[in-house]
């Protein structure tokens, strides 16, 4: 196999993803391959970290030019802005490799005269004209009416630069399906799929979080990139990987603490990094409460607010421990047939997962805790405070409020302790102050 020369640079083990990274690099570093990949996984699972690490390692290869670009905020951009930013990213990557000596960024040159543009382009090491570069640099002089074909020119430019510099361009497009949020988004994806068939010097790596949009782009039979990209799904870290991760990145070595963090986070790296700062088992619950207050009320509230009223009732029912459609239907106050449809939609959004036939649960354990704490437990706090006129243990509170989950009761008590409304007394009992 024809691989580029790797400079011997030391790198750290990327826990839980090393095998996948080796697979990706093994294919993407080949000069004779234009094979692309689709990295698929729920939010906060580590896709961006993976792509950033992939970019870092591919830079070690002399003749590979990786270009990382995030589509996460594409909904706030015009297609013109998107064209300019992606163009800049590609040119900047070639500049950093010393393969393209363009002194100014596209955005700075856009208003220049044709003479200036010609002078800038002539300063490249590429001794031929690349029409896409000239066109993109001159857009402001002659603004196109339709930016859809212009977007293709950006990708064509990447292919031409790779061809003329005898390199391979690897486009790492984070949250690529977000492009569907802009006008003519699906048309652009279809156009890029057609263009990609002709590329031999450019490889595409896209990532995405939401199954519904991923199906529109690559996963379903009707998707433009169906069977054109190799699918690699990122899973949460295993129990053993969590132990390694915490030891390496947070300094947590106590196995009991690590086990509790694995239970609470479900092996999601973003949560592990945040919660891994705790120093012992007793502080895990405190860290979870702090996370919900500082981070959860931002990221989870945003996700919760984007759901319809009925979807919210369904996930609240799931958070309360209702697992079967009939139970969820009764709790949410909707028809059983409608419940099944809503569950399917929430599975597509990567919010709910099917445990087994007829049983469902929320995929994100900390999202579930946030719902229990913020959405459900406001009334539970009042119940607990009323009950703790006399000292009671957690076990006694569990029996007292069987309609609430043990996790919900426990976190409510801890939160009330942190707020100074309840204190812990002898024999593991709690009492209202």
C-alpha cells in the first residue's frame, strides 16, 4: 500500500478511540484511496475531539492536508458566509503546509481589483492557474446570484489544490448534516455527492449527531451519500475505558469513585471530564448537582425547549421510570398509538433508546437527572421538607414516596442539604432545619 511518510512525533493514547483512529488514519493516509467516512454518534460522545485528534495526527504526514471545519452554527450563516469561511479554511490548511503562498485570506482579498487578485494567485507555488481560487477571490466584484454552484467550486478547489501540489486533501466536516438547515441544503448535499464521485485526491469525513438528519444525508437508501462513506459509530466508553480515562485525564484512581462516575455518566467523555474533578465517592453526588446547576440548566434546557409539548410529557414519563408504552401513555395523557409514534421520533433524535421489545428509556442519564431535578422535583422538594419535620433515612423516604424514583428522592435530599434547608444527623438520617 502506498502511504505517505510519517514523521516520528510522539502522541498520547486516545482512550477508547485508538482502534478507530488507527483505522481512519490507515485509510486516509493512502495516496491511492479516496475512501471517505461517516462518524456517527450522539452529542457529547466525543466526535469533535476525535476529528480534532484525527486532524492533528494527519498533519504529521508530509503529503496529507487535513482541513477541519464545523457546521455546528451553520443555521446562523448565509450560504455566502459559509462559502467564504470554508474557502478560508482550505486555503489556510495549504498555507500552513507551506504549499500555497497566498498572503491574504479570501475575506481580505474579496474587495480587491483583478490586478491584485492576479498578483496574489501568482505567488503560489502552484505554477498553474486554479480557476476556482480566482473565482472565489473575485466574488465581491461580481457577486453571483446563486451560491449553490459556488459551494461546489469550494470543494473543486480542494481537489485541484491537492492534484497540483501532489497531496491528498482530507475534509473533516463536523456536524455536516446541519447544512440541511440552510436554504437549498439538500440540493447542495446532492451536488457534492455528484462531485465527490469524480475526486481522486480528496477524502471526505463527515460527522453527525441526530439520526433523522443523518438518514437524510447518508444512512437511508434515499440519502445522497448512501453507501458512499464507511459508517463508524462512536459508542460511550466501556467501564474499563472509563477507569483508564479518569486516571489519565482527571487523576481519579479510586475504583469505587470511578464505578459511580461510570454509572452516572454512562461513559460519555464530556461528562466524565467535568465530573472527574471530584476527589472521592462522597463528592460525586455534589458534583452532579453542581453540573446540573452550572451546565445542565444551559445545555439541557435548550434541548428540552426544542421539543414539542407532547414530546416533553413523554420524556418526563420516561424519567419517572415508566418504560412501557402503556405506562408512558397513561402518565403522559396521550393515546397509546400516538405514544409509539412519539417514541420513534425521540429515538430518531437520539434522546430515547429501545432497551428491548416493549421497553424504552432515556439515552442520556444526566439529562434524565436534570429532568428529575428541575422539571419534576420542584414539587418533590416541598414533600420532602414536609416529611423531614422528624429525622428520616433515605430508605424511609423511598417508602414514603413510592411514586418517585430513588435517584430523584436522593438527589432532592442532597440538593436541600447543599441549600442549607436540611441537615444530616445521626445514623444516616436527615431532618429539616
